[in-house]
C-alpha cells in the first residue's frame, strides 16, 4: 500500500495583550508535532520581542506585523529536512524600554507533515 504525506495545521496558540509583560510569557503550549512552517502574528498595538527558549531574545516583531518561516523548503517527509522539534514553545515580552500592549493578541500557528 502506498503512503501519502499531507500538510496539516495544529491548533492555533494565542496570548492576549494582558498576558504580555516585561518577562517572557508562553504563547500557548509547546509544539505537539515537528513543525515545518511557522506563522507568527503580532496583532497588538506595540512592537514585541520573541524567544524560542524564554531566556534569550531571538527576534522583534512590529505591531500588526507577521513572520512566516518555511523551515523544510518543500520537504514534507519526517525523516528529511529541518524541523522545529516537538515541545518547542514560543515566548513573547515587551521590548525593553517600550510600552506595554493595550490591545490585541499574539498568534502562533504551524504546519506539520502527516504520513498515512
């Protein structure tokens, strides 16, 4: 029997503006599957700082901006390509010296390969 690989979306993770402060806060839970593509949206009213370890600053994202990363470059087989590992969590905080968000949310979505 032949096997097929399908691109799947996991459940969207989100964190509202009230949960974002001077220290890193998790945007939902860690990844359930190895991620092949990431979609991060900062729909708050201020620029924010993001991290994948909750300690180090990895990248800022402007207000009402988004970040898309295609990690696997069209290789959707679990044994090939590069993936963000299961359990990885996205964290967000205010930019040092910046204002706290007063509205909006941060959203984190990702895709993974499902082989059947």
